[in-house]
């Protein structure tokens, strides 16, 4: 199943907001993990048969997902270099088809939920085993990110 979504419509404005949000994050002590190559992001998309929303993809390309030693408000974002490992280790896409983990805070995992007509950002407990535990956080990645900036 290809969980394809092209970055149009409500995501189009989100891409331009990514730079502004990252600037605000840096002002509050966040450290980007270094840009990720388009090919690196595309490899993960192929590996998991997904196409990331344009705003999240822009974030990965610009910041590589972030540094794991960032201040607490931003530690939930997984660096691009461990996205594949995290999703495979915790079997997120296999236990919950249509979900792809992008971050975590303790035992709470943040995911892109591709099951609907447009992907949304959701959360689920790391030890969850039922779909009822999946909670929609926001409609877009930039909305989710904006809520996390103190």
C-alpha cells in the first residue's frame, strides 16, 4: 500500500513556515542536526512506502530532524539518521499500518498518521497495542511544531 500524499493544499503554506519555526526554535536553544539530503529522505520514504507531507519533508531536509541533545521541548523530534531504526525497532508501521514515527518523549511516540485522506500528526503510547490509543494531535506538522515551541 502506498501512503502517498503530495504537499499541496493545506500543506503548501506550511513549507514556508518551517524556516520561521526553526528560527524561533534556535532562539530558544534548539540545535538542528544538520541538513538531510533529498536522497536520504527519499530512501526512507521508499523503505517504508510513504511520502512525507511537504512541511515535514522540508523540516528534515533543512534540519535533519534535530539534535537529540536539544532542550526538552524539542527532544521529541527524531534525527533523520535514526528514523528508520526507530520505526523498525519499535515495529510502528507493522503494529499500526499507516503510522510512521517521527519522534518520542519518554513513552509517548509521535507519528504521521497516513490512514485518512490527508496525513495528520498523532501520538500513541510506546506500549500501546490498540488503535483506540492513537490520538490526533494536529492536522499538520507545522501546527504540531508550533504548539511545542515555548
